C-alpha cells in the first residue's frame, strides 16, 4: 500500500511539474502577499565595523563560512525531519538524490519533486543521528565542495536501526553579481 501511495505522489509531482503549476510546495501557494518593505535604518558604525577587510579575507570568509552555513542548515533540517532548511539551498538546477529509505532508487529531481521525496523519507524513517563528520574541497576549485555525514535512522515499518553515510555536494551558483552555495547531490553510501 505504501509503495502505491509513493508512486501516486510521484506521478502527481511529475504531472504538476510538466503542466507548470506553481514554483513550490502546496503550502507555499497559500501564503499571503508580502507587505511593502519598510525603509531600513542604517546600522550605527562600531569600531570593529570600520576596519576594511582585505580582499583575501573576504574571499576566505566566503569560501569557509558559506558552505559551512549550508551544511549546518542541512544538518539541522535533517535531524528535525524538516524539509524547508534543506530545500532553501537548492538552486535553479535539478539535484541528484539517491538516499536509502526513499521511494525511488535515485535520479535527478526538481525542487518540487525533492520536497515530496524528502518529506516521504522523513515520514517513513526516524532519524536518530545526522552529523557531518568530513568536509572537503575537491581539487583547488573554490566553487565546489562536499561533506559526508554519519546517519543513524530507524525504519518505521520494522524498527530496524540502520547506519550509513550521506554525501552532500555543493557548488557556487552565480546569477549576475549574486552568488550562493547550492546543493548538487545528496546520496547515501554504505
């Protein structure tokens, strides 16, 4: 019965994606329109903020803090069983997902499809531990990085405790002058 439900949900996601319905999950469509932004007050300069960081320091801060913030959000979301902190770091491209405990065996998924895939994962498994234990940069390319997390989870159908590792890769997505770290791939490794 569960597999039929998963197939039905996946088919509905594919139909919605093919017909161009919405840009996010159902809950996002029911939000009230945002109010006009209020004028922001300029922060008062402090002694520490008056120092100009060197361009090398700024580059190091982007390389070190940016991806680490994304990995921290993913870790928090996964431990809480909350899809939103993970999806906020999906970019404009599809993400390769292949995680034990999910319905399909793997593939590349849009943001909408990933929402339902991860939601099902958290519904049918209970995460006991999800913690990034390794952080690496492949080669010297500062626009890509990855981390490996240890994951302990229980399947809701039989209660077995399963341990594996989850590999998460990121890349720096550029949109004009703006850039941000986004998820490329999420896969479990035994």
